[in-house]
C-alpha cells in the first residue's frame, strides 16, 4: 500500500497548518531556498524530499523561526513562523538531537519540560511513545545513535504539539526501530497531529506519507499526493538494437516520457497504445524480446525530477 488514509475530518483537512509564499533565503551570493510555496494540511504526514544541499533543512529552520527569511512569507498554525504563540504548539527535531551528555535521558527531557512549563507526566509519556522507558535513567552519553535519535523525537513530542517537524527521524535506527518510528508517525497523524518530515529513504516516505514536496537546488519542483506523483504505470520494452528501440519509443512517447533502466526502455503510454508501439518497433527492424507494464516507484519519480538530464537522453547521445 502506498501512502495512507488521511486522518481528520474533511473540514479539518481544508485548514493549512503550514503555508509559505515565495519563501527565499540567501547566504551571500548563494541562493539556498528560491521562492518556495509550500502547503501542509492539518492531520497529514507530509514528506519533504530533496538531494543533499537542496534546501530542505534551511526551509524547515525558517518554518521554526530559527532562520530569518531573506524574502517571502511563512505562516504556521495561522501565524507568522517563529512567533511566541506558535512555538509552544510545534515540536521539532532538526539536524540531530542536542542534549546534556552527563544527564540521563529522562533528566534531559525534564529540563526541556520545565523550560516549557510542562508537567513531568509529559516526560514519562514521551519516553514510552519512543520505547525508551526502560533506558530513561541511563546517561545520554551511553546511548547508541538510534537511542539518541529516539530521545530527540521524544523531545519533539513533549506537550502534544499540533505540528511535529522531524528531520531524518529514522537516522541511526535499526530495521525494527525504523518500523516502530514509522508506526509512531502514522499514529500521530491518526491522533490529529500533523507531521512534516524530511527523509532520504524514499520507500519509507512512499509508505507513510500522504503528500510530498520535492525540492532541488532550492526550488520546489512539485507538491502532490504520493499516488498522483507516482502517476500511472509505464511500459517496459526490451529490444535490440537499443538505439533504435529508444528512438522509436521517444517518437511515440515524447522525449520527456522516456527513460532507460539498464537495457530496458520505459515510456509513458496507455495500454491501448501497446499494439501500435510493437508494430512501430518491428517495422523499424527491432527484435522485440519483451513488453510489459511496470509500476513506477517514488524513487523513480524523484530521480527523474532531480537529475539534470534523463538517462534516455544520455544513452541516446552515447549510442548515436
């Protein structure tokens, strides 16, 4: 199953928890975030995707009021990002957790809870949610990387925030811990909280996110539900010679609708167009070995959107 059922009522979902307009951040001559229009709806899990250095973390830091935008606007829970009325309703884990190494996990959370004027019961509840109750009294410096990450998520959950922002929440976790974290994130949204997360694990995002935004070189390329972004299935053709197979496919499917996957040519064509494609290939002298329909993964779409040039174009130049 790709994506999940969105929690909350239809009326709730029409409310935008995060809304940015032309959000921009420059560091000297470098444009880190370029006029980003981002929308996160109440009760959903929103995946923020992009290559390293694409502007994900800078955008998240602006939403939290940790970085001032060069231009544009960012609103969180209906108010300007970073304003006092907002920060109390937002929990976040950005660029790894930062705790006192000589304090226990529980005492680190107690410090944060007291600062935020939260009852100590919040600490115990947060530890239980990330499965650290039995290690809560151990010093933070003795924690493994995965345990430190789970404690960071626990800190983001203190006070039952309306919006939870997580930067690579499964970093350092073993497979069982990753599965537990995915279940926790889905449970948060089902309970009415909104989760905005960045991740480089595309299969993870495909499994738990309702909608995704893809950012590259500071620009938001696309924002859509996971299933819509993946689009329809594709035709996969195995034929030789490859260069002629590729040329025929590009003639029928359009240059932008064709890509190479090893020695296979994949193209966006409806089922009804399959006979015409096979006839065109045979007429061009192609030995057609296989034609089958394949499902596109989120990873396929991501690399198609973020790579400067498609593999089909590169391969065509090399074989021509």
